[in-house]
């Protein structure tokens, strides 16, 4: 831990530097490849949509002695052909089984089979039909909320930082988080549920917050960059990122620890599907968001500004001053 704090102090003072900007082309190239792959994976494999998005029949079994969903899945598949049954524990004493859309007759047969499979009473098995229109409604509302969130964020950041380029870089990092998280969900087969969507939208706010903190330090470092003849604009940007790297790592770790705990409790102890869905999207998104701020948004901001006349003039002046100093040093010896 002591070494970590010492490392953080060296980053803050500039004694040690991670080349976030210096190797910005490499990081952005990797990010571009990841985005392309994340867009292609759903096209090829699609998403594992939950019942709220695909529609189907849902059965809730209460007061079970074991929350293992497999007996319910087996009983359902034996009762109805091509039932496409899946199941998850809901708590220590309840199980949920989901199927394709069943007829009323088929649902009654499945309820009877589940009563026998779990040795419970008829009242302990409830059924429900979920139409795909509900999932479409959720998707439409999520899309509208996302668009409003992005537009308001861009305007507020442009006004706060007084440059649209910093706002654009932050939103680009936000889209990187969105797309790569979608790609991870598609590639891994994680189920996309309304709870997962809630967690996903929550991660976007965390990502934006992390980016704003880093950009605020960059703005502070580059406020009077035109007068600076010791460090180039790119070096000042990189210094700002380095000075907030440890803080970003600490924030991410502190955020992940309780999420990981919830995920562990949900999977191995309670078997709570809703808990797992939210925690999983938060876990994946939080890690992606931290990487996005450091390796995507910050280097991109520099590349958006590097060709500005004032930036080019300042960097040329700094490099010229360094060249003159190196030439003068041997003559003075």
C-alpha cells in the first residue's frame, strides 16, 4: 500500500508518467477495434434477451425446500414440447421458471408439473404472461432517456469547460462504454433484463462523473498553457491525467468492491436474479468506464486540439527552447 501511495505521489509530481497522451494513437486504435468488434458481435450472435424483451410465460414457485431451478426446468420441458424453459433462484425459498409463450392449457399443465416437481401446494405456483410490447416500451423509454441525458450532458459540459471539444471527447468516451458493454453482454451471453438496463444507465453517470473530474484537472493544468515554456500542451494534458489516475483507480476499486460483494451474495448465497442482473451490469460497466476516461476520452481531447494554431505554436516554442538549452549546455562546460 505504501508503494502505491508513493507511486501516486510520483505521478502527481510528474516524476513518473504513464503515456496516456504520448501513446494516444495506440490507445485510440485499440478502442476503435473494440468498438467495431462490439458492434459486430451482436449482429452475429445477438443478445440473450430476458422475458421482458422477448415475451413469454413466467412461473413463480414459492415455499420450495431447494431453490435449484433444474427440477422446474426438467418438469416444464417434459410437460410441453419446445418449451424453451429457463430458470433462476429468486430467494432461498422461491424459484422462477420462464418459457416461450404458452397457451392457457399448456400453462395449466406446467403449473401442475411444477407442483409435483417441488412438492408444494397449488397456491404456491403462480403464472404470468409477459408480452414483448412491454419490453419494447422499456426500450423506447430508455432510448429517449439516453438521448436527453447525452444532449443535456454535452451542453452543460461545453458551458462548464468553455470548449465543445472537451464535451465531445467526454461523450465519445461515454459511447465507448455503452458499445463495449453491449458487446461484452452479447459475447458472454449475459441475460439482458430491465434490471440490467437500470444498472447500465447508472454506469453512464459514473463514467461521466469520472471523466469530468479528470477533465477538470486537465483544464486547470492547461489554463495558461500559452505562457508555459517548460511543458508542451500535450504534456500538460498527460500530467493532468496522471495526477488523477490514482484517484480514478481508488474510486473504481471502492465502487467495485460492494458491487462484487452484492454479485457474490446474489449468485452463491441468495440466488436473487434481480440482484445479480443489476450488480453484473454495474460491475462490467464500472471497469469499462474507468478505462474509457484514461485511455479514450483524455487522449481524444488532445488530438481534437493539437492542430489549433495556439497549441501548435506553444508546442513548437517549447521544443525550440529545449533544443536551444541542449545546444547551450556543452558550450558552457
